[in-house]
């Protein structure tokens, strides 16, 4: 399972849970551990992350605008962002860039991507071929530069040092020079000294280490080696599209204290983006930003809760709340129900204002777990009084909630027994709802 699907599945342990309690958090944390470890995220990192989630889930004061579910989703989001890194703003200016990395990591193809990126910012780019060990490498770079229409400089028969030195004159004509270098099958002192030498000739402002996402945790070790031996200003993690270990590579590089500059997500020249952990995690969990995420989280849990109610024909206060929210989203529920011949749906339920929903929510959140799952308990007056006090509501508000609940519950039971009506109703519900 890829990281995104795994994280979404883990989050469902909270969004789909009737009760957000210690047990639900435990389930979330377990699933998250499983998916992160299978994405090759370092075990110790995973344990630290999940411990922080557990600690924060109940101890940290939640923002007023968030309910407990959202609070926890936000914590997971925050903690994932924290282990994956920060955001990188590539300098958009005249500069020399040197690409380093092992064989097949994606140096040459990343040059085309960077060229396209800087050209789109209005800068003129020239690629310089200093990978002279493999005869085909110069040609490969030349072909790629033709595709993206940027400049190219390189000459067979010359040494890498010569080419690097000569290339400096191209600064008169181009804004961004990107130097391709030779790799090795593994890091060794010989490679380090060759790169240091080239670096002292070319004097790059940016030295990007290119590593492949399929290295997983090993990417961190590589970043560390190159950082210490040659010096790097950032890391480009390639092949994020094809690897189940992208999370491992990102977190390990971040933990090695190197900066993640870009990621690449495909072979085409436009499959490059500057790294932004927040954006990355948002996309991972399937939503473009946190507010939408939280909204979406609510919807999913409401739908799932509603579906359970439909299947079981039985409400409790947890599902009741989800149901109210779902109904609101389905639009003019009253009309739908009236078309079905159901005129006796409590008016105040159907047209519930946001305010009323908030009150109901506060009341339900003030109930004990057993009150939520055994709604009969809430017919007891002293319980109603306690809940009213806990939620900052009047007794009559709570009594209204209880009576609406009882009517709704009856209606659900009626629907369950009436197959014709159920079918009709089913057709009008959004996809995924079942009776
Ligand atoms: N799917 C995918 N393939 C990539 C990506 N980046 C590079 N590659 C492929 O990885 C292989 C090695 O890339 P290359 O740039 O030649 O590596 P170099 O030896 O470091 O110069 C090539 O087949 C590329 O097409 C990526 O982001 N996604
Ligand atoms: Mg190459």
C-alpha cells in the first residue's frame, strides 16, 4: 500500500470511529506505525512520531474551532509534516548549480527538469556535460537539452575539469549553468575528491545531491556522506512516483539535516516540484490543504456513521450527530422527505441551524461513552441535567435533543421495516449509502 493510501486508512480509524477514545487513538497509531515502517521510515522515528501523537491527542488543549476528531487529524498532519521536512524556495536568480549523486539516481534527467523550471521563470539555462566517464552520458545530456530547448556545452575528449573551467565563460550568455557530473555505483573517496575538485573549479552556489526515493532510509545515509565529504546545499529526491519508500527517503534525508530541495515525480521534464512538506502531506492524505482536509474528514466519518445507521436501523447519539451533519449537506432534506410522503419529520430537525447543531454537538460530547451508545440512559432527568451543565446548555435544550433523537430513532426503525420506502429513499441518497 502506498504511503497516501496507508495514511488515509490509518486516519479512518479516527474518522470512522463512533467514539474518539484511547482505543481509537491506539488503533490509529498502530496502523500509522505499520504504514510508515512499510514505507521504510526509520523505526525509531516512527515510534517518536506515534508517541508524540498519543501524548498530544489527549493532553494538548485543542483549538476551539476543532472537534476532537479534527484535533487528532491535525496532530497527525502536523507530526507527519515535522518528520518529512520543511519547504524550499529555490532562488530564482543567476546562479551556477552542480548536480552530484550515484549512477542512475536521476542527475541527468533532473537537469532537464530544472532547466524547464528556471526557463519558466524567465531565466536562460545552459547544461554542462562533465560526466565524461561514460561515453553515452554526454550524448544523453545533449539530447535532453534539445527537448527542453536549453543551451548545452560539452566536448568529447576533454577532461571534466577543462569543461567545467571553460563553461564559466557561458555566464555572459546564460543565467543558470547546471553542471552534470559522473556518479559511481557506490560512494567512495575517489568520487568525493573528483567532485571536490570540480566544485573548486566551477564554484557553484547550489550543489544538489540527487538520490532516488527507492533507497528509502539509505537516502539519509547517502545525504550524510555527501554532505560531509563534498558539501551540498540541497537534495533532490527522484522517482517519488514509483516508489513505496518515498516517505522513508524524505524523512531520513530530513533527519540527516540535509535540506530537501526538490522532488521529481516522473520521467517527463515537468515532473519536478520544489519541496513543501505541508503540501506534500496534504496531498498524501488526499486533500489540498488543511481546512479542506478537516472538512473532508468530517464528511467521511459522517457518511460512514450514516451508513452504519442505515444498515442497522439503529441510532445512538454518536451516529445521530453525524446524521444531522450529513442531512445538512444533502441539501433541502425536508423536500426529499416530503416527496417520500414523510411529513412528520421534526421540522426543527430538518432545518437545524448551525447554532442548533453546535448545541447538539456540545451535548453529545458531554455525554459519557455509555450514554452515547445506550441512548435510553439519556431519558433520565439527572443525566440530562448533568449533560446540560457540562455543555453549557439549558435543561430544555437537552430535552429537545433527546426528544428529537427519539423521534429520529423511531423513524429509522420504520424505514428499516419498509422495504419499498427504503428503496425509494436509497435512490435519492448519495452513492455509497445502503439500506
Ligand atoms: N519514474 C521516474 N523515473 C525517473 C525519475 N527521475 C529519473 N528517472 C529515470 O531514472 C533513470 C536514470 O536517470 P538518469 O538521469 O540517467 O540518472 P543519472 O545516472 O544520475 O544521470 C532514467 O531512466 C530516468 O528516466 C522520476 O522522477 N520518475
Ligand atoms: Mg547521468
